[in-house]
């Protein structure tokens, strides 16, 4: 038997409550649509993730908390996709590495 | 491999029962500290791929093929599950991160794993995951050329009993197929 130990950690705050009435599904769909539009760069769709959590809190599907506690920063704006001008993550990383080397 | 995965199920149930949903605040990861961590290659991105497997009569799929993230940023992703049966079913999900070394840096803030989830008959539900990749991954010499991490989820059927109320509830709210009575 393969003895490789893989590390799997339990989630920090447990499970999300299930949205049985699909109350926040429309926002989820907006988020997913945004991701497709921006080459899956999540930072471009930050507003929708924020909206999703606010929706959950409003419908009692999530404990009320400051958005900072979910990792959102003040004045974080939707940015244009970071890797829009690159074929993939690999080419983006190489370009950034070379940029750093030149400094 | 399946035998080993099955062994994990009761182990993680134990973990969940000990922490529960409202864990003490001092045990929570301080996200502000993670987000501000300084690392050398600040602009390195990683593509997280999502895959799924279901060992039960649920359709279970990721709702996005991949998301491009920077270590330190919290990221929201979705899976979707649909119960194909005529009765409620309880499932429990486990996840696995590849490559194995990356698992150390993959942090779930909140998800749908390790705890039992019940879906009513024919119910379809959104399953969100909130995670981040620890910026320390950029300092790990084994992972310098890492561009891709795969998050893989698998749902198993739980042998917990469904509370009686739920068994009758799904029958009560099932659409009535009677013909409409017309009042002339």
C-alpha cells in the first residue's frame, strides 16, 4: 500500500449552511459568469464574492461578521483580469520573474 | 485507495464534532495576517483546478473548471450537487489536494466537507468553498515551478439515519399530480 501521507486539514470554520431555498444562487451565477468573462481570474470578480457573502449573512446562512474576517480588504475594487494579456499562468509567471530579475 | 479513503470518514467526523460550526474566535485563522505576509515572488499566480467524484446517486460537479489565484487571497469557488433519488439522502464529502506537498499550504476557511449534508429528494444545491493558499508556498523549494494545484472532492453516502420528519416532509412537499378541478 502506498505510504505517502497526504495532508488534509479540516476547514477553519466548519461547513457552510446549505442554501436549501437557493436564495443566493442568482449572485453565485453572476460570479461564475464573471469568472468566465475574465479568464477565471478571481480578483476581477471580487465584488460578486463580497455580494455573495453579504447575501448569505442577510438570509441567516452565515454568521454576521466583518468582511475583513473573510479576507476582503478595504477599497478592494474589481480589477481587470491580471492575466488577460497572457496565454496562461505559466507565461504570466515567467514574465513576472524576468521583470523582477531586471530590477 | 478507496479502502483508505473510507477509513478517513469516521476520523474526520470526529474532528468536526470537536470543533463544530462556531469555533472559538482565538482559534480562527487571522486572515489579515495571512494577506499581509511578505514573500519574495509577490506576483506569482497559481491555477487551482477543481474536480469531483461521487460514490452515490448524486450528480456532483464543480461549477468552474479552474480559478487563477495569488497566494494569500481568499477565494470563493462552487460545486453543485443534485440528489437523483425520490428520497432524502445524506452525504459526506472529503477533499484531496494535488500535488501532495501543496496540501500543506491549502487552507479551507469554510466549505461543505467532513460534515454530513442532507439533500431532499431531487434537490439541487450550491456548495461553496472559501479557501486561500498560504503565501509561504512561494518559499517552498520543492514547489518553485508549481503553476497548478488540483482540488478534488468526493462524496460518500453516510449511513446516518435520516430523521423521520424529513422522510415525510419530502413526500408532503412533492408536487401533487392531481388534475385541477375546474369550477364551472
